[in-house]
C-alpha cells in the first residue's frame, strides 16, 4: 500500500498506472431513486494507486492567523457565498451517518486526486439542493460549519495554529463577531467553528487511510452521473462509489478486518446515501436551463 500523505483540503493524492477501465453506463431506478453503474462497470485496481500530489484548493485564499488577527470578524455559515453555493464538499467518515440523510456520499477523483465528498447539487452553482439545504444546520458538513476556518491543513496537528479563508460575508444583516473577545478568549461563534474544525481534522487521517485502502483493493467504480432531465443534458463527472458486487468479496473482508466496525458503519451510510441521488434529479428537473450543465 502506498504511503498516505496529508495534503491541503482533505484529499488523498493518487497516480494512475496503465490499467484500463471497463465500460459503464448509467441507470435510474425510478422506484428506488437509486442511480448506479451497470453490473459490468468497475474501476480496475490498476487504475489508481499511490499518493503523489496535493489537490486544488477548496478555499479562495487562506492565510495563517497571527496575533494581530483576533479582531477579524467571522460570520454565520450561511452568510458566506461558498457555504450556500458549493456543489461538492469534502467530508470525513464520521459525518457519513448524518449526511447520508441529505446527500449522496461518494469519492471524487480528478487530476490524480481522490477525496471523500458529498454531492449537494447537480449544478456547478449549487442550485436546486434538496429541500432544507443549506438552511438546516444538519445539512452542513463540518468543513462548512468551520468556515472560514480552513480544514485539512497539515500543520493543524498543532491545535494552536489556524488558517482562515479571506472570503467576506455577503449578508448585510449579519454583523458577525470577532475571533477573539477583549479578554483574549475565543468568541462563542469562534468556539463553534473551531470545534467543527478539530472534529474534521481529528478524523481526517482515518478517512484518508480508508480511501487509500479502498483504492488499492480495487473496490471503487465510476459513478457517471450523465443523463437527461426534461430534455436537458446534465453531467457530474469524476465521481466514484464502492462497487456493490464486491460487498462480500475477499477484498472487502480485508478492508473491514483492517478498519473494524467504524468502517462498516461508514460504508453502510455511503450505500444508503446514494438513494438521495434521485432527490437531486427531481430537484434538477424542477428548473433546468436551456444550455447543458456540467459539474
């Protein structure tokens, strides 16, 4: 197994070998709202192998906080455009049970980077999310609850060092709060965001190790969300899921033996979450632009 390297924004970087990918096609089961690849589809174990490089930033522009930044004002999650509009959000495995109620949980593999994510919308601008998202607190992944604090930085193993995205709020009625109170202690809003940050970062190494193992055991397959809604083409490329026919395979046994009950719970939530894809399709069908939309 390749060495798991901690990179910015919770990805596991990987490289491709010269393996081939078997053909795949999409089907939508209207009764179950479950979208999957056909039984012959699969990501060959030689397609994706070892960590190599960091992912593209999830944030706009991050800076390391210093002693002069205590007065910087932070705002409620929904006061930031990214928390409302981001289509795909990186997550960690401990969030799977809660988020499976809202969104499909899958892996995004792009530019040799693999990361565990939730798909909140079929549109790039995050439009037409499931009912209740993003206004319900339960629909917000930890990365968005922590925002603008940036999750996934390697040096945040030191819990006294924090990175902050410099994006600003676009909600005029939210006056925000400083990171630090005059007493030098974190404000209540900062405490909530830092708790989410630490929860994410603490779970990140295990999430990366599980992703690395699934890749190297060849247990992931492409999930090509490319279909037509009301005559309009919609596509979300580069997504992958655990191959259903391998749930009782020796490879899966090895994975569960290595990671235990938490991995079984995580994979169960992942599988259940895929039924939420039907909700995204119906939401997309409610208002589809005339031009093709591609993630």
